[in-house]
C-alpha cells in the first residue's frame, strides 16, 4: 500500500477533523496525485496549493 504524502495527511488533519463534510473520493485521489507530483518536484508549492484549492472549490 502506498504511503500517504505529508500534504494529504496535513490536509486531512486541517480539514476533516474540523467537522467539515467528507471529501468526494475522486477529489481525494486527485489531491494525492498532485501531492506525489509536488513531492517529485514536478509541481511547485504554489502550483500544488492552487490546484488543490480549485479541486476543493468544486465539491
């Protein structure tokens, strides 16, 4: 099983524990993929945050 990126773990602790509704599974998977790209150096922190915020705004 793949280890969760620290970005996904931080997101979960920031958002899911605050009582917000559970995210759509597709959004979670897309955020995980974006975090992997960021960790691999393909995306910058700014690009990752912008894409994550766009996904979250759509749900």
